[in-house]
C-alpha cells in the first residue's frame, strides 16, 4: 500500500454501486468494491434509496483498509431519480427512477402547457419521462399524501452525499436533469416550482464547480472529517473521468445508452433529442440517452438462447428494442418491434438486429450533440460502460458510425470521474486535469470501417413506418 493520498469514487448506478480507491498521484486503482441493487419490475422502475445506502456500505467494506485511509470521497449517481425524504432524512417511498415511464402523461402535459421551445430555451431540455419534474408531477397526482409529507426532495447522488457529509447540496450537472433548474439563469425556477406545488426550501443548494459538500460525519466506515465532494450525475462524472474536451465524444453502453461531449455553448434543442445538461465542473454536456441498451440486447439474446456474442451478419431483419418504452426517440408507450423476417433468417441475425436497433438512435444523435459547439470532429468515439467490453457492441458501433473507436483500458469511468473530483479537492486541480494526468483514455483504437448505410436506412424506414418517427 502506497503512502500518498487516496480518493474514493462512487458510482451509484441503476444496477449496482461501485467504489474505487484511487492513488491521487498516479491514478492507480488500489481496490474496488461492488454491490447490486434491486429494481422493481412491472409498470414502474423503483429502488428504495436505503438499498443504495446499504450497497455503498457493502462496497466500502470490500475495499478493506482503503476506506479508513481515504482522504476524500465523491459520489456519481444515476440521474433524474426522485427521492422524497421525511424530516429525519428517511425515504418516504422508493425512488422513482430515470427509466420509469409512468410519468409520460405528466411530461406531455408539462410540455404542452409551456411549449417545447420554452423548455429548451429556459431549462436546456424538453422534459421527457426521465426528468424529475415529471416524476414529482406524477407523485402529486397519484400519491398526494406522500408529496405533502415531503420534507426534502433529492436526486440519487444528493441523497448519498448528504448521508456522508450531512449537507443538503447538489451540483449543477445533476440539477440540470431535474427540469426545474433553469440553465439560462442557473437558478431554480420558482414560478415552475409554484405551479407544480414544490416548495423550493425542500431542494438542495446547488454547489459551484470545485466546491466541496463538506466533510464526513462520524459513525461511517470512513475517517471522520474527510472531504466530501459535490458529486454529480453519472454521465457528467464519466465525462470528468475521461477528462473530455469539447468535440471529444463518448458513448456509454450500460443500462442506459448515452452519447455526449462537453460544450462551451449552452444547449437548447427544442426537438428534445439533445438534453442540455450542465457539466460536472463548469461548461455544458449536451447528451442523448436511450432507455434500452445492454439489458434489452441481453434480453433478446436470452430469448434466443444465444450467448451475447453469437451475432451473425446479413439478412434484412430490423429489431427496435423498445422493451421499456423509449426516450430517444420519445416513445414512452412503445414496445419492441421485429420486422423483415424471412425463412432464411438466423437467430444470430436477429441478435445482431437487436444491437443495431439499440445503437441506432445514439449514433444518429451523435452529430446533433457535436453540433452544439459546432465541433463536428473525427476524434475517435470513446466507448465506455459495461457493453464496451463486448466485441459485438464494439463492432456494431464501428459499422453503424463509420468512426474510429477507442476503448479505454480504465474501467468504471463514472467512479473514476468521481474519484478525480475528490482528488481535485485535495490537489487544487480541476477533475478533468486530474483525469488527464491519470491518462484514463489510454486504450486500443480501432480504425473506421465503411458505414453500413443500408442497415441505417432499414432502421429509419422501420421507425417511420411503425412509429411515424422521421
Ligand atoms: N463482457 C461484456 N460484454 C458485453 N456486455 C457486457 C459485458 N460485461 C457487462 N456487460 C453489460 O454491461 C451492462 C452493465 O453496464 P454498466 O455500465 O455497469 O451498467 P450501469 O449503466 O447500470 O452502470 C450489463 O447490462 C451487461 O449487459
Ligand atoms: O437518464 C440518464 C441520462 O439522462 C441515464 O444515463 C441515467 O443517468 C442512468 O444511468 P446508468 O444507470 O445507465 O448509468
């Protein structure tokens, strides 16, 4: 064990909590821990925030002596989830997660009331079902007593940060995914909060870049008084972990699929495809996100009794894997669709079609994400998330993007970005500078291959025919 300072980075994502203990000087990952979450099935997607808290404890226990030795900690978390707490910080109900589409009617009503153009101009994003504002609106309609009893409203990462350091705070990256934090003034929109019946006093204070959330409370498996970073949403944390600069795109293949690049221009896309998030340390993070990514492809592989790598080229099958409804394109009521079957279609071709269908919306949104700063670039696409470990995912992205792809050797970029934020508090550097010093994007590169326009055309036609999406 080295004697230098140690930063802990946490990724509280949809499926699990991961913790990395990182050597601040070298970026070496000294230890890692992971504990799974349970997510409800059926109509909604919920997790009890106490499950996240217990998972964090379990993952910290797995890093052994490094928890006690750590000098700073930050939490990156799944975005958007609605956490409602009682006066002593206990959850009043399970959190409504980003991939819970029950608030689709509330999203439609909010967008209709103010117009997509207003949402984009003022809040940077047109709120689809993932956004917290739609979940609060759902709660006030379906469980008014719970909404009335709320003494605090938090996002997943804020909830954990508060348990560690005691302060009710968030950061601008995660605040920008609520739909009630206006990106044009960087303040909570009090008129909107009044309209949806949410007292601004219940919301966390939004910290600025480089501000700490406080220090650790007594009674944790960490030393008391250790610095706690502001944390941020998981995508913003991964962008920090990669030390991205504007025009350098990343594609994350996990429970959600996301594509993003930092920008100096504030995004304001009225089509709703590009979410105008703030970055985890200043700047902006235009991003497109799908609800159906690795879990949907794994589900199709399971239905076909195939290994996830058993893909076959060829055929004319199109599979739109909207198993959870979809967010990009905005089709919360959709289900999966399979077309183009022939007598000679093989199971492996159907599986390949699932990969293509899951990657399609992300890759078509990439140009829009890059256009925010006008940095259309041929920088390699950095592939991260669990899916980036798979050959079939990598080859699908190469074939449908026509871009060079690089796979960082570093894993768990969200936790690594959180660790870089925590390390920056100790060294005075920005998290991006820390990540660049740690060389987190190093990894094998794969040259561009000709783009498979025939497959892209088939997908575009199927979407237009079935869902009128053009
Ligand atoms: N070797 C692999 N090849 C392809 N996919 C993988 C591999 N390992 C994990 N995955 C996928 O990664 C997903 C988890 O990704 P991860 O980024 O950890 O999720 P989350 O978005 O919840 O943080 C799983 O759903 C699984 O399908
Ligand atoms: O909703 C979004 C982004 O807007 C998702 O990216 C969530 O932040 C969930 O992330 P993972 O659990 O897939 O990491």
